[in-house]
């Protein structure tokens, strides 16, 4: 697994939507086997997340490793865009 460094960009990341047990909201996380922890959230279009069922697979052009002011690390999809894949 690659080291997670704030500011790094990872390209063509496959991801999936899931229901966050803490918030009850539909979130997106990376799929296994891409060198990214699957517990990191991907910040992306809520409209796109909500338009599909939980468990839908997506791809992003790239994600940037970011850090919230409270210290949480997350991934931000380029232009907030995710695209459904089959």
C-alpha cells in the first residue's frame, strides 16, 4: 500500500457507494487493491451519490489526498466528479 501524503494525487480510482453507519448518509470509498485505504471517504457530488443505489461502483479521473481542519484525512474527486461503471 502506498503512503498517504497530503496533496498527492491518485489517478483512475475505482470506488463504491455505501451507507455510513455513523451518519446514515450515502458515502463513497475506494475499492480494495488500489493502494489506498478503503476506510477513507471520497468527497464527490452528492447528486451523483444519491442518484444510484448503495453498492454502485464508480470511477474518478483522480483523487487528491486532503486533510480537514479537525485532522481527518479524506480524498477529493477532481471537480467532485464520479462516473458510474458497470
